[in-house]
C-alpha cells in the first residue's frame, strides 16, 4: 500500500492539530508539571532563605535537596490521578527536553558540590529552567508564554555575574524565587487557562 501524500494545506492542518493536542495535554495533571514544580521550588527556596537569614546557618541550604524529592513525588501522584494522555511526537519532544535539562541540573549540583563552588548552582539552574520554559513556549507556539522565561534567563545571568563578582550569596535566593515565578508559575497558569479554553471549544 502506498503512503498517502499530504498536500501543503493538509500538512499544516495536521501540525496545527498536533500542537493543539499538546497544549491540551499540558493542562494540570495531564503532563503540565510547571505549577507543581514551580511552587515546590519557590516555597522551598523561601524556607531556605528565611532559615539562613534568621540563623546565619548555611546548613539550611540542604533544604534544596527537598526539591527533587517532593517534586518527583508530587509529579507521580498527579500523573496517577489524571491518567496517561495519548502522547504525540511533540509531547515526547517536550518530555525529552525537560528530562535532559533535569539531568543537567542534577549534574550541575553534584559537580558544584564536588568542587565546592556552591554559589553557581542557583544561577545556572535558573538559566536552565528558563531555557526549558522558553523552548516549551516556542514548540507549542505561545508567544506570550515565551516572554516570561526570557526575563528568567536575564535574571539568571545577572545572578551568575553577581556571584562571580563575589556579591552577597543570600541575594540570589529571592532572585531565584523571581526566576521560578516568571519561568514556571506564570507560564503554568497561562498554559492551564489556554488549555481549558481549548478543551471547552473541543
């Protein structure tokens, strides 16, 4: 059997449909982990910031290890409650992008810990997380969505330059929270709002 050749119009319609399906799949519990990871990162960073500020004890920094533990646990619970959506090629691309960035963040943390350069962890993770959000917005063609992670990249670069210039290490904690808000929490709410609107039209 010969494969049916699609016209240019049919190809564009197919691509558009795939993007729309991916947007719907990114709704909360169906694959969109922006809000769960975003709030976990922001809240734990806030706890660490307050703890270090009040006690001057750097041991509070170990609280950041709660991010992957709580984040993965919460992701697992949300996915099980919602069930697995039908995944298209674009969904798989997004999953792989975030998996690579997650591995890169973990590798960065372990490497920085080994070489005792802890101050670069948050700035570089902020840049990687913002890049992931930027790629997501570009792939699913949400222009407004992509603007917020752009701010996160800029702030992440500022954080990196500050720590390289030996500025106060505590300053990066509230700045990291801002990055998470702009790179994950706001885009997550945008995704949910738009996905729900498209689901109503369906």
